[in-house]
C-alpha cells in the first residue's frame, strides 16, 4: 500500500506542480518509489492546477488517486472540490492566507498555515508552496528535510544557490508553523 | 545507480537515443510534445537528425526514406494522418518505431488521456492487410525498456512497431533507470543508402500483378505468425482468483490498486496485463479464463480490447466491460466497485 498519497491544488502559478515534484523527487532520492501526475491541458496562470503524488516503499499501482490521504489546498475552490474526497483520518493542509472558510469535515485533521504571508515575510510570495510543503512534512514526515534540500539544490544550481537557500528557509518555516497544529499520522 | 525522475515522453526519447536512434521526424501534438522537444535538443548533440516536418503526413513519409533507426511520435489525430504512410511502410517492410500517446477522440476530441486508438493500432496499419507490432507500457520505466525492445523488433521483423501509450503515461513522472547506450548491429541490405555496386535496391509496396502481391501478403502473414513468439503479458494475484481483470497500460495500473483493495475485502481478484497488444496474448487470456469464474475488462475506451479478450475467452466465462472515455480516467474505487459487482454476479449464478 501507498506510504502516502496526496493531491495538491490551487491556482496556476502558485507552484502546485513544483511542490509535488520536490516531494516526489525527494522520496526517490531516499530510495522510495514515487509517481507525480500533473493536471495538464490548456492551463494558464490563474486557472486551476492540480497534481497527484504517490510515495511508497515498493510498487505503486495507480498514480490516479480518487480518495487521497492528504490534501494541500492553496485556494478556496480547491478546498471545496477536494476536501470531501480526503479519506477519513486524513489530513487537510490549507493556506490560511488564501482561504478563510473552515474545512467542513470533522473526521480529518486540519493544519492551517499562513503560507502566503509567511512567504512574503521571507521575501517572495512565490515560496508559499514551499511553506506548505514544510507544513506537510512536519505532519507527515514522509521524506527528510535533507532530501528536500538536495532537490532544491539541484533545482536551483549556481548562480541561483541563494534561491535554494531561500526555499529551504520557507520549508523549515512551514515546518515550525505546522508543529503542534496536527499530530503525526503515524 | 541513481534513477532519473522523468516524464514518460522524455524517458522514451532518451531511451530511443540510447537504442541507436539516428533520425526523428514529427509534428507537435499534445500530449506527446515533450518527446520531440527533448529530441530537438538532444538528438543533434549526439549526431542524429531531428526534423519537424510541415505535417504528420510529411513526417511519416520522411520515415519511409530514413534507412537508419528512425522514430516518429504523435497522438490520435496525427496517428490517423499517418495511416497511409504506415501502410506503405508495412507493405515495403521498412522498420520504424511509432509512438502514439493516446488522447480523447474521435476527431479533434481533447488532450486528456484515453485508449481509443486500440483498434487503429492493432487491427490494421492503414489500408490493406498489414499489421503493426504493438507494445503497451504501463510505467515510465517500462516505456523506457519497451522503446529498446521496439527498435529491436522493428529490425528483426522489418516492420513498424508501435508504442501505444496515453497522455497520462506521457505526462507523469516516475523514477527510471536508463539503459546503457548500444550501437545496434543491423542488417540493412535492404536500405537505399547509396551502397555503390551490387544489385539495385528497391523499396516499394507496389505489385501490379496480383500473383506478386498475394505472394507479398503471404510473406507478411508468415511474418506475423512468427511474431507470435514475441507475446508478452504479466499476471498478478491470479493463482486462486475468481475475478480476472484484464487491462493494459495506465488502466492496468489503476486496476492493480483496485485488485489489491478487493483482496483486502476478501474478494479473490487478479489481473491479466497484456504488454504486447499485437500479437495479443490470446493463449494466456484463454488459460486464465478457464480457471476463473468471470472476467472484467477495463479500458479508457468504449470497449476495444474487450473484443480480443472475448475472442480468446471463447465463451468459457462471462466477460464484463467497464470503460471511461472522452478523456475521463477511471479511479481505483470505480474499478473496485466493478470487481465487487462481477464477484456478486458469479455468487448469484
């Protein structure tokens, strides 16, 4: 069975696909198996963006997930669409900067993080996705921070190493904000 | 060796280069455009020719003249445009690899994943009595591995070989271990490569005398009989199964998870996954159909491979079908529900 399956959703341009890619690639670096599935199509900035990630120790069957264990919602429409599908006992991570309504579920755990505000304080709102990744990893330590750092170093090679460092800071900031907000799933 | 983490389209492209690809001709179409995009950058670096033609029709006719290891890739609308050229390639016995990353149809349809080109790929390469050999990977790793196989089969049988994927397989990323590059030893005594002295080489599919054309067709049919030895398929949890799901490509991935969930609920389900669609693993399906109580075929189509499954099962067991299409993708809970319905159908019988 999958160690983790996740749907991340938001507006195009918020870095949804990148969030999933960093998570999946970090899992592969740690010797796990992972699938990353984008919503693809005539997508545009401000439209919808969705990605599905499955991480497992062994063979992964379906890369298509109808009932994820974890949802990362970066806007209200994504929360409305996907929150009802999260498995009971699962986890919903919400960017509280973007979504003011509550999660209408009593059988899932909810982590609310002011991701956009926190990313802005770190110097760039575009790192809100990494704040949410940090919040996810604090609640479900499916990959190590070290593996995430290696992926970010690979994604932002010199002369952009400052971007890698800033993104790592966003991840660790998200982890700190998330701690205590939810119990680890296992 | 550390795996790469890459899209199906790009894995096929890199694997093709490592299989000795010397020429690529194509025309962009979603959801396979990452494949030519990758080759446009990488193939010339490694000494090959990349050419974006003015249309799919032009591209497939360029393939006809390549002589070297050659590939073309497209999706449904482009695959339709290539049918005439593929028929010529089959008739003239010119090897090539053609990739079809299927999308919703018919017509322009949409760009979401589908499996509606099964008939077109497996039943006929364009007009006439020709066939493609057809391989159907279900993962990025297998897409990479079968690309190497496709080039080898194309050379061995002097016949076009299709890799039949779908938009989901092309777009998704998975870890993949790439094979080491090879310089293939090829018999190209047939190729019109300007070999100098010796008998003239003619590549043609034209035989005005019916006797000659019948002889050519007998040769092709004999080749397809020999190709039966290339059948590939995989079984999963079939040993004590009551319900056998038959699915290929991405549908088989979804079905595999549904089979596991069915087992968790005490339903004895298993999976038959054809890897070659032509030649179709008819004997394997027949054997499984003799052991189980019901067969469930699931595809991202209105029901195409199911016809081959029914022929193979030959009335031994009921064969149910469940399909999503038009770019809609089935999910594990949907397939689980179908497995449960199939199981209750045989319990009631």
